[in-house]
């Protein structure tokens, strides 16, 4: 008997620490290791499948956000797994060997809920596409194909490029993104040379309301609003937006805080669904495992919201039931002499 899509997702939801095919086969009465391996090798879990499974569960908002960011599945000890390449990991703050996945979240700011609606595996050697290319494609797909209602796009400084920001602007959407501290900008209207954004001087009014700037190499008449956002005592972000009507640093900080929902997703899908734990060598199998983990996360998160809890509690509940049963009917009974 061969497993179905649902069977593999069910395995990821139930298992606690081991996400291998061998472990799956050892604990399932009907699936062999070979049948599971064939399923991962031959199936096609696409981003469109993720969309078809989640689109009816999403609570849409005209003020919705699209949040883009990438994560790296750590494969630093791998020598033969396809798709693995050296790349920067924000989690490790270093370049490691891993599989890069570019993700797109839809966030409803009215409810605070969010869903993974699209994803791409970074494999530039095969498709010639950079992570920026993937973001642009997912954005265009969200507008033209999914026809999502949203107003704002959030992304990290890695994606704060001229080409992408102008593309978002042309699509009629608002962007908020931090600039790297050495990014060259001009706040003098062309009377002074460009300087690093971190070297700008700020009046008290500009601290509260932001300032109009031009980013180096952008079109001559293209201006954006810049805000100095103090995140904590050790970190300051320089955030730009094409919403020139924005006049509040406090509101800008709140909008940018929405971006951290994608970091929460990255943490949850790694810790509870083993997205980076697949040991298969083939690229197709790795992609399918990643897709299944995303499908399982969407389902588990939707269920957790309905139950008024979180996915960590749902996974823990499985262990709690086991503990209750074993304490009542121990499989290994303690003998007291």
C-alpha cells in the first residue's frame, strides 16, 4: 500500500522528534520504507497545492499584508543531498550549507492571523532565479492569479532593492522595508553628497514624523519617506516606505512589527514539523517534504486558532495523552524489592 498526501502530513503532525522515512515505516502498519521513499520521490507537492488547501480558510482584509522572507534548512553535515548550497542564514548569522526556501505570508491586521500562501525553493543553478526573482513572481501571482486583497508589502533589508521596490510601487502597493546602515541616501534635495543612512542628522520633528529622501541610483524624481525606528537599546532600523502620507514613526514601527510573524512561522515549522529534518538525497523528495511541512503547519495553525491554543500545545497534548496512559498502564513496570 502506498501513502497519500494526507498520510505524510499526518506523520509530520504526530511525530515528535524523528522525521525520517525509516521512523515513519517502523511505526505504520501498512507503509514500507520503499513505498514512502517512492512517494516522496515521485509526488509533486507544489506551491499551488498549498494555496488550494488554505485559500478557503483565510480571513481576508482589504488592509492585508504580504510578508516575504527566506529561511535556510540547516544541512551543514550533508555531503550528498541535492539543493544544498552555501548561503547566509539569518538564524545562525553566518553562511552555512542548507536549502533555501523563500516564503510568502498573508497577514490579516484586523485579526492578527496569518497563513503561508506561497513558497519557492532557492535553486539558482537549476532555474537561474535569485531570491529576489522568487519574491517578484510570488507578488505578481498574488495580484494577478490569487487576486488577494492587500495593501502593504513587508520585507527584510535583503530585499530592499531598487528593482523590487519600484516593482511594488508600480503595482500600486505600499512597501515598508529597512535599509542597511551603509545604504547611500540624500535628504538635502541634491545640495549635498549622498551619505550612509546611519550618518544622517535628525531633528526632533523628523524623529517623530520621518523625512523625505532619495535613495542613491533611484530615478531622479523618486522620493521615499525614511523613519528612524529604535527597536531596542542595541538596535536601530532605518525604514523606508513609498507611502509619503505616512507621518508617524510610531505607526511605522507597528507596521514593521507585523513582519516578525514570518519569523514566528520559521521557528514553528522547524521546531514542530521538522521541515529541515528530511534526510532524502533527491531534490524532488526534499521539495516534497518541505511542501508537506508547510501544508501541515497551515492545518495545525488553523486548528489551534479554532481551539484557542497554539501548535506547541497541540503537539504537547499528544505526549500528555501518552503520559497519562503510561502512568496508568505502564509498558515498562517498575519492580520494587
